[in-house]
């Protein structure tokens, strides 16, 4: 009986060895396939990430520009006679510091922004316009500018905000409004 058990164990170990050898042989055959897949997948993945990076940067820059222009036009609408256009431009440029000084976001630093302030008292309309430039990435730049729909192939973005200085239904001036609440 001992002889039979040894024989049976030997047969199992042979089968196990054969399965292991087959698995190793298959692994050796398929080991090169994963590097070919990685060689195809990795550049494709980097290309897709690059295609998403530039539009994301443009959207961020444009949203900060729109917010800065909107805040600037509110300052113009509520300004006192002592507030100058240079102070409002400085206020808007301070808000634009939220945009990183990287060429895919914005080029030129703080001096690269062009801010124009217009308070037309006769038409009771105020406006603030912000212009800035970014450098499109090679290969992705034209696609991202087309995707975003803003700017041009040189990478110029424009944000403009307008607001009515004083609605027609509002009468009086600031002092009369303050006086209405009492001292």
C-alpha cells in the first residue's frame, strides 16, 4: 500500500509540475504583449490629458476675468467722486492675480492685462473690459481655442461687464438715502 500511495503522490506532483510549466510558458509568451499595449496606451492617454489641459486653463482664466470685470463694474457703479479710473484698474488687476502667471493661463504678468474703465454718466451706463493673452500649446492650442470659442489663434481673451449706474426709479442721492435711515 505504501508503494501505491507514493505512486499516486508522484503522479499528482507530475501533473502539478506540468500545469506550472504550462502557466510559465504562457506567461513568457504574453509578457511582451503588455509592453506593446503600454506603448500604445501611454501616448494616447497623454494626448487626451493634453487635449483637456489647455481648455481647462482657458476656462479658468476666462472665469476669473469675467468675475474681475463684474466686480470692477460694481465699483464703478457705486464709486464716489474721489475714486479714480486708475484705482479701479488697480482693483481689477488685484482680482486678476488669481490667474497663475504661466503661459498657458496668462502671459505678461500683471502688466499683461489691459483694463479699460468707462463710466458714461449721460447714458447712465458703466463698463469694464479686461483683455489678456495666453500662449496656446503647440498642437493642442488651435483645437482648444476652437473648443472654447473665445479668443483667437494668438490666444487673446476678452471679458466685458456692463451695468446701469443708477436705475431710473431711484431718486435722490447718496446723502438723502443715508438721511432717510436717521442718524
